[in-house]
C-alpha cells in the first residue's frame, strides 16, 4: 500500500512540454502570488487604519487615568456547601 505522499505525488499534474506554455504558466503563477501579496497588504493596512480610527474616536473622561478601573464591588460571603446525597 503506497503512502500518502506517494499517492499525492501521482496526482500532481505534469508541466507542459512546450516552452511558451511553461513560461506562460510561470507568469500566471507569479501574477497570482503578487495579487495575493498585494491583497494581504491592503487587508493589513485596512485593519491598522480601522484600529487607529477607532482609537482616535474613543471618548476619554477628563481626569480618568487609563490604569484606574472604576467599578462597584460587593463582597460575597462564602456559604457552607452540603455534600449530602
């Protein structure tokens, strides 16, 4: 029984023998890689811009320090847990 990689290698399409077709497929591959690269860069820049705009629009209260957490707390007294079944 052949292994996974041997079966995967058999499914690989062969390269065309004609030199112009080889160059054409190589150029198509490079074009696809460039489109993916540029698209990824645009998505990354868009995410950074969205984060920057969101940070600038955030309203801060006057006098509030970013290290201080304002909240109300309530102390909960522990109760005895019964283990009867």
